[in-house]
C-alpha cells in the first residue's frame, strides 16, 4: 500500500468495504478522513498526522485550492498548536464563501500570484501571507510567535508589512498589523514571543533581545533573553525544552543546569538584577509584572 491511498484505489486493488473496516479496527490501517487511508504512524506526531490528512485532502479536492493558514504553517515549519491541527485549511482565490466541514475549512479570499509558492509538491501561501492569515484568525500571542519564526526563516520586515497592507479590509487585520509591529527576528522561542506580548500588554518598557552582559573589563559574562539596560535588569524565560536544546555532545541536563546557574551568578556579580519566569508565570501575569517592576526599581537604585 502507498503512503496515502484513497478508497477507490483500494477498491480497485480488491479491498472490500468490510475488509477496510476490519483493518482499521485492528490498527493495521489508519483512516485519515472519509475515503482516505494510510499505514498507521509510529510516533503519533500531530504535525505529521496533519500533513498526512492534508495530503489526503489535496488528492480529493480541486487543484485550484491553495494550502493556507495552519496547514501552510505546517509546510513552512512555523509554530503550530495541537488545538489547531484537526482542521485542514485551504483557500480559493475568490471573495467570501468560506465552507466548513468536519475536518476541512475552505476559505474564500483573494490571493495575488506573489502570495503563493510551492513546497514539497503543494501550492501553499507564502510565508508573509501565512503570517497575516493566521494573525487575522488567532490570538496576538500566537501571531507574534509565528511572525518571529517567519523572520528567522528569512522573511523580511518589509515583506510582512506589504502583506499586511495588501489585506487592509480583512477582518482581524488590525491584529495582523500589531503582529507586524511586534515581530522580531531576534526572538528565539515561542515562550520569548509570548513574553514580549505580555510586556506590551502590561505597559512595560520594550526590552533589548539577546542582550550581552559584560564585566567592567569588557569581558562577556553572559547573554540574557531580555535586557533592560536602563534598569540594570535581565529577564530569562525558562521553557521546558530550553535546557535540552542547549545540550552539547557528552553533556547531561545537570551539566547544563549547573552552567546556567553559574552564568546567572556571574551576571548578578557584575550588578544586574535577574528575573526568571515560566509558562505558568505568563498565565498568572500580574505577579510577573510586579516582580519585573521591583527589579527595575532595585536596578535603578543601584545605578543612581
């Protein structure tokens, strides 16, 4: 059996409907959607499952549809969230007429020729257009995370701004414009992106990203995710995957934790305040804002 097989193809190869149902029940075959099957995935990765379902959809619908929104994000390698991945998104080049099915949403939106590209055999919305589409539909936090990631993939600021301008009359374009203003190529993770949105919402000063901290001799002591030099404060987002990403060959997680602890100690030794937070702190909000403001006050008092 090929990677993705349609019901009519399996029927032509001698599989009956009861036999297909039995194979699905036994786990020997996975039903991606009505009329489309594949061999079961070994790892249960929701992104891989979405791509398989997308492949099945494209084989079943008109070639005129362009892969868009979260499905385009999957193909571009942009951040996605599990609550988005059950629904495949396509766009037809027309105004209005969105259609929603159980596992498929087809949008009716104008698409200019330069707003589509090819990835792995799919016609898909460009990076800039994908950021705008998702920003119009989703939260500001997710939009900024997607915008940051797109910039890291090579999207230019002016390209994103042009894509926003092209969608001036779209519902949600105000949020997309804010994403364009806040997106920053220096942001290195989704957690950092969400943090910056929170700072903006709380009215805190905008930080310098990936700030180098040096001692009085100019020797590099460490780098902070966020820095407020005017307040002598460094901010660090602690995501669950952060330390795993820092592992070098032969290192253990404990080695990285000790190195991080020493780095923070050295930053404090040269007079900087250090504030750390997690996803839980971002959800609580006001406590983190107060901690940062307290650190700003201490740092300002020390530099006075």
